C-alpha cells in the first residue's frame, strides 16, 4: 500500500524509518518531512493543515492510508474532512476525528471525560474570565504547589507550576484576562499537584480493540539535573524500570480499559493513538493528560523497540481487526538524546550547517528540525536531531547515544549528557 505521513519532526522521522522496512509499504510519502525523511520516502512540501492540498496528494499519488503525526491537523478535523469527501471517505486516516481529538485539544474536556469514567486523576476545577473570583477561592483550598493548565493547545507551553497562592493568582489573571497563551487560555484548569515520577504510556486502538505499545519516560527541562526551562523534550528512554508488570496491570485495568470503553460508550469513534501521560504516585497510576498522537521524543525510543510490522498494525486499526495483528516488542533498551539549537527553548539559532552524521556508529539519527540546502543539511528548528541507541542495558544505551551525539557538529549545538541517569 502507499502510505502518507503528515508531519516534519523527529516523531515522523521515526515513523518513516519504521514503515520503510515493511513489506506492506510500496511507496512512502512524508508531508512536509525534513532533511532526514527523504531517505525513507518522498518528501512533499505542504503544510499539515492544508487539507485541500493533502487531498490532491492523496488522489494524485494513489495513497491508501494516512498517518497523522502532530496534533494540530487532528484537532482541526482532518479525519472529518476525509469522511465528508466522497473521493476520500474510504481512505483510512490514523488519528481521531475532531471530537475525539478534544482529549488533547481541551484539558477541560479530558478532565470531565476522566471524571465520568472514574479514571484516576488529580483533583481539579476549570475557570473562565467570568469565574475568576471563584478561581481565587479554589486556589486557597487546593494545597501547594498549584498546577495551572491552559485549556487549549499552547505548543507544549501552557502548563505552569506555582509555588505560592499569590503567584498562582497572578498567573491566573494573566492567563484569563491578558491572554497569556492566546485563545488557549480563555479557560484554565486549576489542578492539584501530584508527587511521583512521570511516564508516558502509548495505546494504539481501532476503536474496539487496543495494543499497548512500549512505554517511555521523557525529559522536559533544558538543563542537566532537570533544571531550567521546559522544552518539547530533551530525550527519552524505553522501557521504564519503575513501570513493572504489577504497575502496568493497574494502568491497563484502571486507565486504558476505562478510556477505550468510555470512548465507545460516548459514541466517540476513535482510530489511532492515545498517549497517556501518567504519574506513578507510590505505585498507583494517575492520569496527568491525554494526547491524541504519539509523543516526541518518546516515539524515537518506542519505534526501535517494535520488532513486528508497523504497517500491519496500522492496517489493523484501519480495518477494525487490530486484535488479529501481532505486536512484538524487543527486550532491549532504547535511549534517545535530543540535540537542540543554541538559545532553545528561547529564541534560537537557525540555518547552521550540520556535519558528522555519517560518523555515528551504533545509533539511529532521526531528523527533527532540519532541511536540505543543496547537499548541505541545515538546522531549522529548536530541536534538531534525535540520536537513539538500542542496547542490552540502559547504561550502554545511554553511553552510546551520548557518544554518537558527540560525533555530530553544528554551530551552537547542545544536548543533555544525563538523560536517563536518574533511572540507573
């Protein structure tokens, strides 16, 4: 079959790398892709929200399946666009319809969904500009620190952790009345802070059946020792040592099954990934958030551990027979180190020439923010390259990924050398 991947980041690079190995994949297209995805298929330069342009690609290239990488086209309704079009309605889209994508697109929607289906999560309430005073009263009762979440999509920046009630009041004012995160913070979820250790669990579902993909842990802070500003992710590891069989059984019974069953009960047709951000609180799982797509940089650690045919799994989602497909997972450990641009996550350097990728010895290099300028690979994003090593133990994987990242050079490059060390 001919497959189209939408997106241009490290996640889409990992998808392309994996799908290019499948005997079921005849032609692979990546739109818009990056400097690295071109080695797995054909890049087509188009925005992921240009639905009419995507329609032309699908029809011109005889595409049989569309895999949506980022959340924006899902929240904007690309799946619904396909279903409403006579020429596209029979072409499967891997990713939920707009209503289901609200699990990520609206924090308030997802919190209410968890409440209705008794899914363990932090206590919370949602406030608007009109209910700001009630919000102040709630802040005084919830305990410190206090978590504030912009309701809508804020490019990963809409979550604040406040250490005093006064700070939380000031931030709530800025979010609700001064549009600190634009339209995304016209509603704000005020949430209890959960103590524990975070992980990401990924589920692939055809709407009835599901497969639990390898779990991962990512590292958000720019600085070593988890210090400094939050980023889109500085690295990840899979599997996660503290997510043992007993813990994952609780996750499946208390979170995954109620989520899939809840979507069915509410007639929310959902075909695609459910990313569940979890907190392990002394051995008990609590949901922090849902996303309607795979995580980044977690995908770069997850994909190398899947040893079965990924295209076959996606076909199972499309045809509603995912239960008949086989998911095989390697026992090896994957560690991903994210190389970023100087200045990131603030204003960062661009258009820097990258050298040394060919010197990498025992890792996969997944391109994230790169483009080709003639024969030169150059930087275009804050997160530039994800270097992933798959090894028999965590220490070796971390050591290899870090060593291989050191073999690459561009002006202003930076990466954390302590990813995963807290788990050793």
